[in-house]
């Protein structure tokens, strides 16, 4: 489910979406304030395919946080798939 599809979800459907075991979402905080997030979703267990999303709140763009968040996303992605396929690819 792409981000635009999630915008119309009511609370119960959104909660059902984020509580699935194949989804991992992590937030980025600056001094206790939410700054961004990344999300990994296992889409095909046999092929170990992942969908990845990440983003920053507008007031945190341009502060160098995006690169750090993308690095964390890349490492989490690699941790999840490297044992199975021995490779990680990032498409931007």
C-alpha cells in the first residue's frame, strides 16, 4: 500500500496496517521532536523483497538528517535480506 492510499484510512484500518508482522516502522527524533521516519515491508517472503519508504517533516529538510536516515534504512534493509540473498540494492 503506497503512502497516498494510507491517507484515507480510518484509525482502525491504519492500526491494522501498521501492526502487521511484515512491517517495520522506525521514527527519527531530534531532541524529542519527530523529524522523520522509515518503513520496511516484506512483500514476498520467498524472494525476500522489501518495499522501503522514508521521509522527513518539512522543517527538518536541509539539516543533513536525510542522509543519516537513508543510511539507517539501508542498514536495516541489508540486515533483513543479506542472510537470504547476500545482496542489497537501493533504488532512488
